[in-house]
C-alpha cells in the first residue's frame, strides 16, 4: 500500500472516525483505524462494534492500493503535529506502516486488515433522502433529553419514527421529554420505529453538516446514514420504547407566552441559588407576570419577576430549573409558550410560532 496526499486531506477523515474509537479496548484492533485505498479513493474506518464510521477522501498520488490498520490516536496525533499544507507519504510493508513528511519519519505497528471487524448490516427495510440540516436540527432539538446510564437501557437512546413524508425523533429520561417532527419525502405504507443508541446519536450529530442531503437506510437491527464524505452505521437498541403519546399533557387550560431570552436569563439567575442537588425552582403565575423563587439549604433565596402574556387564575408549581433551561437553550424562536393545567401536572413547552417541536417537563414537589 502506497500513496501521497496533503496533511489536511488525511486529517479530515481521521477526525470524522476517531470519536468512535475507544482508547481502552479489550480487542487491540479496535483502537486502530482501517485504511483502504481503491484507485485514488482513501477510506478510513473506525468502529467499537456498535457504531462504525467510514470517512472518505481523495489522494493526490496512488501508487499501490491495499488495506492496513494502524493506531487511530497515533496517526491522528502525527497528522495534527505536522505543519499546515505538509505533504504526507504513506506506505506499508512487512507489518509496519511508514509515514514521511518533509524531514519527519514515523514507523507504526500494524495489525492485519482481515481481522478488522465490521458492523453487521443485514437487509434494509426502508431508504429515504433527507436534508442534512433537517436531520441535524432534529437531533439537536431532542438529544439533550436522552437518559445517560438508565437501567431502562432503551431510554439511553433516541426513538426515530418514520411515516409517510415525516420523520419524528423522541427522547426522554423519565423526567422530561423532547419530541420533534421534520417533513421529508418518504414513501412508506406503515409506521417504522428504531431506537438509536446514545453514542450513535452523538456521533451522527457531529458528522452531519448544514449542507446537502444524506441517505438514510434502516433495517431491523441497524441504521446507515450516507453523506458526501462519510458513511455512518449503527446497531439499533433492541427494546420497546415507552408510549410517549400518553406522556403528552392534554387539556391544559393555562397558557403562558413570554420572551424566550428574557425567561432564559431569569431562570439562569434564579438557578444560582437553587439546591445544587435537586435544582428546584418555584413558579408563581399571576395576571401578566411569572415569579420564580429558588431556595437552598443555606437559607439563601433568589427571586425574579418576568412580565408574560397570561390571564388566568393563580398557580404555584415547582420544576427542576435545569430541565427548563435545557429546553429554552434549544428553542430558536423569540417567543415561548408554556401550557399548564395544575400544580401536579407536567408542563408542555414549545416555540410560540413553530409547533414542530414540543417538550414535556414533569413538576417537582418543593
């Protein structure tokens, strides 16, 4: 295997795949990346057996094709340390890989390419194209609500629902829920569901750009997303996602409309003196105003009053302020709408002008 290319052209696919490569592996080959050269097209593959990412780039001079695996971190660190615009000559022979650039010479250990594992693909049930920006927005609008290390393993991921001309993403950790819809051209007769693992979701958010379209293929146990310079494959979580429709509060008769930036700043200031463990904030609604009060075990108190569009009976309710701030951070519009019914029911939070995403936050007893 022998080829030449610029530092930046090699660095780009390496940075795409390195996030999925674990530093400490039980299998040594999983800390490597697979380099494959066919013609002038170089493919760089990284995997942790659950998620696989392939980055593509074009080499300037391809003398000899082939495959080899080398340490992901070491090759990335070498590339990063070289000067901008440097030319890199890569070759492999006799179980070693040689990297040359200017007066620098590196010799790396390799492992056989035929031992490099690939994520089992299986057959695709559905395939569709979606705008990259749409997919990125869908993930960013919901991923914060995924559980992190819940024993209910299916909550440590994101539900994707595909129906006719609609892609829906749902995430919940049992205390709050995020739901976002996106329109895309999909011809499908019946609803298809898939749970993407947390790591896959985070890597995909990093890979997808704001331009172009990507092709999504879903099977019974995997999902693949093809972009212009990457191919992402992930196993799916085997489990049944909870019926999120039952969680959506219905019949809330108290609607509060306020300015998102103003509410975000007020909640942020109130949070400073909230209990560090429970992060509780009391909200008191009255005509034209929302009052927020936070206390902590040191007997300290913060209070904020924000003018809002509300004309209903008074209500006092408690929330985890971090959950409210997470929602206000991902909403993009200027106005935000809160729909409430009573002090023991969940709140529905959404953009006042755009109803494509809705958020549910459970109340707290304070």
